[in-house]
C-alpha cells in the first residue's frame, strides 16, 4: 500500500485533491488507520483516479463524474469520450489562435494608420486571358477568403494539367461582391481559346490605363494592412478607385511564406 503522499505523487495529483475526493466519496482510501487517521491507497486505485481526472477534464461536474464511475464505464467508452473532447479542445484552440492572429493583424493596421508612406506606382496594366475557377466566400475577411481560394488553385492546377495547358505567367485573383458573400476568382494566364469542353472557365480580364500598385511581401495573412496602405495612398494622392482590384502572385506557394511576393492592383482615375 502507499501513503497518501506517495499515491498523490504516483497519480500526479495533490494530497489536498485526494482528501477532497475522499470527502466527496469519489475515491476512498483503501485503508484509514483508526489510531492516526493516516490514509493508505492500493496501486489498483490508480485506475479509478485516472478515470476520475479524465472525466473531470471533459468538463463534467464531480457529481456527474461520480455517477459515471459508479456505473463502471468501460475503457473503450471512456476512450471514445476523451477522443471527442480532445477534438473539441483542439478545434477551440485553433479558433482562438486564429482569433489572436486577427487581433494582431488589426493592431498592426492601427499602428500603421499614421504612416502614410507606401511604395505605390501608378502604371497601366495589360489585359490578360485567364483560366479560372470561382467559388463564394462568406466575406472579404482574410480568414474567410483563404480557405476558399487555396483549394480553387489546387484544383485549377490539376485541371489545367489534365487539359494539357501550361500556365504562362503569375496567377491572378480578383473578387466580386455577390448577394450571398464574395465571389472569389482564382485564375492563371493561359494561351487558349474558350472551349465548352474545359471543366474551367476561360475569361479575358480587361486592361486599365491607370492602376495604383503596391508590392506586398510575405504571407497573405498580413495582406489586409497592405490593402489599407494602398487605399490611404490613393486618397491622399488625388486619385479615386474605380472598384476593380486584383492580386498578382509574383512569387507564391513554395518555400517560406515570408518570401512570397504579391502585387496589389487597384484601378484608379484622377479624383
């Protein structure tokens, strides 16, 4: 048998917690010395302790834990409950991590509000013929766009390979407001005529005489700050946006995201 201190050490809990479980009738000592009141535990009781802790970590109350333990839940059922809770916790952690990233991105944008400097170039952009796939995202938020656009590009590359068409330049993405959200267009330049036999669309994006362009370096997770820098530059320098914008992925999808390079293009006219 083990003293309460040794049993606490072996079970990775505190002595105080073992006394609490004893008081609630959840885990009684195997023996209590009638003269000294010292508690002693059997090694076999570690099994019940493990189940008790696991069920408590599922978020159950100690009263609920006691009922389940008394019903002698089997290892397989308990394992299933723990796996489910593990998945729930992992999803929660992922959600909170994404929320933290969004907060950090907004903080960076707020910090940059007083910095109007931006390496913006006004230039003409040529028309381009694209093979494209499109889908709808819930909103313009980066965390809504990213899960939509990346699978589109993955699928588009597969379909272009199957059609025997080569990509002739940097990929281009553009967006349209839709009644149910944002229509995301993932495109790649090709030398091909529209053909109903293709399982993707071939479209011609018109050129523009004037576009304000800004190079964004790094992951697209941080592109929102660059988009807003471009917007502030456009207004401060006497231009008016026509509402047409594109992202041209000059270097993307391979290696460290910190090395990615994207050109943001916003068509403009003098204000």
